[in-house]
C-alpha cells in the first residue's frame, strides 16, 4: 500500500458498530491506545472489516488543535 498521507497508523480492529448508513470502527493502535473512525456502511462492507483484522488509519487533516485545562 502506498499513500501520500503522512499520518498513517497501523492497528487492529477492536470493534465494528454498524448503523443504518454509517459504521463506527474502533482500532487499537497500541496497548490501550484507540482511534475511532466513522465511515460509510458500504465502505466497511467493501473493506470486509471485522474484529481482529489488521488495518491502517490514514489521517488527513490541515489542522491539529491542542488544548489544556
């Protein structure tokens, strides 16, 4: 796989919650570290996402905001 995005995180699918239109996918990228994405239901089906599957989260953003209390 080759992509131009620089922020790619390899992980394991931990949970797939299928909705009527979208699917919420939770990945574990390190022990206790999770990333959640909402993708279309059809994309989740095409990717054959299931718990335990190895995948990459590709993050494309123009801004990252950091805040403190």
